[in-house]
C-alpha cells in the first residue's frame, strides 16, 4: 500500500455541525500522516430508515449502494459522532445498518471487516459526546472494525471552534489531528 485511503465523515447532517468541523481536523492529520482522505457528507447519501421488507422488495437504495462502494474502496474511517440522547445519532446508525447488508458476491460485513477507524465527538454538553462514543465503538468493534484506542470528546463545542473551523485549544487540535495521523500510520504498518 503506498497511501492508505481513509473515508472521513460526521454522523450529522446539520450544515454547521460541530462534528463536521471536527472530522475535517482529523482528516488533516491523516493526510499529514500519509493517507489519501475522502471527505463526505452523509446528507449527500440520504437513505430511508433500514427496513428488511424494503431491502427484500427493492434491494439496496441507490445511495446505500454508492456509500457501500465508497466504503469498500477505503481502508479505514474517521468518524465524528454526535451524541443524541446519550447514544449514537440516527443517521449514523442507519448508515451503518445499510452498509452492513451483504450484497450478492460480497463477504459478510465487507465494508467493515478488517478496517481501521478513529472516532471522536463534539457536543455542547459537558461530556462532549463521550457516552455516544461508547456505543459507536461497541457497534464498530462488533462488526470487525479495529477502532484505535485514542479518541476525543470536545465539550462545550459551541464555544470550542474558531471561525475558520479550527479548535481554539491548540492541545485539543493536536489531539484530533493525532487521531487521524494514528489511523494512517496503523494502516501503513498493517500493509507492510
């Protein structure tokens, strides 16, 4: 592998999402660590709620197929996951649910099996989305994703960012970049 390919996205569709800002910082770190990073917005992949009957009748929705193809073509993920009511956001869970569906000719969990991920969160609350990250980590590890140990939850996110999308706290900025860099470096080590 010359440059690992990492898919980066936030589990939020809100235009001014704190988590969209956060994952861009991690993506910068991954690029500095030698990865090719593809940033996507889940808003561009609108899908119905996962429904087994719908899948049986119509197959994967076209946006689910497009997203799966992107996931299949990347070695790892950077995911900034907002916390909704102490858990994972609906859009992120729905994305994982559709992408986990096995298509003809695919191995089970082909989008996730053996991939490496870095996770983070930003929230206006005092814990920064930490409770939601517990669920995101458990879900990803259950579907055979290696989630790196370091993660970061940015509390008081409505006060944490500069106008240009960087973090006001330089130490936090560096920690987020390191998550991206560490995913890239681990992917490089695993491929050698």
